[in-house]
C-alpha cells in the first residue's frame, strides 16, 4: 500500500466514509448515522473526524469528539486490517485531543 495520509474529514469525504463504515460488518454503525449527521458534526469545533487516504483513495476513517476535558472515539474503520491504518488514525486523533487539552479519551469497543 502507498503512503497513508491522514487528514481532517471534509464534506467531500462524507459519502465515502459512510460507505466504508456501513461495509464493515464488525462496526456498530447505526442507520441514523447518515450524511446529514456527519455534515452537521463536521461543523462543530468539538468534532475529531479523520480520514486516511492512499493515492487519494479512502482507506480508513475515525469519528469522535471532545467535550471539555473528555474525548470519545466512536468509530474507527479501515478498508483492510493489519496495515497500520487504524493505528495511524488513532495516533492522529490522540494528538488532536492533546492539542485541545483533553485529558481523558474513551474508545467505544463493541
């Protein structure tokens, strides 16, 4: 796989992220988590929403957010496991939380 680039999710990424999340059978992604919800979350300063791309193609995504000193990571998905995409997304999210002075981060695992 080419070098992975992690960046903030943009409105242009939303449909691809939804497709990735819905395709992952192990991910507890709910039907009410739709494009409108993701677009609204992108507008919030508290959101931590990241995408991982290889050659401009989406290979992973992370959805989370922060409130005061608490952070939460709700979804992490990678196109294929075992290639470090999820780890890179988590490391970038934790760096974002540190910049925001978030001292506790919770990861939801189902």
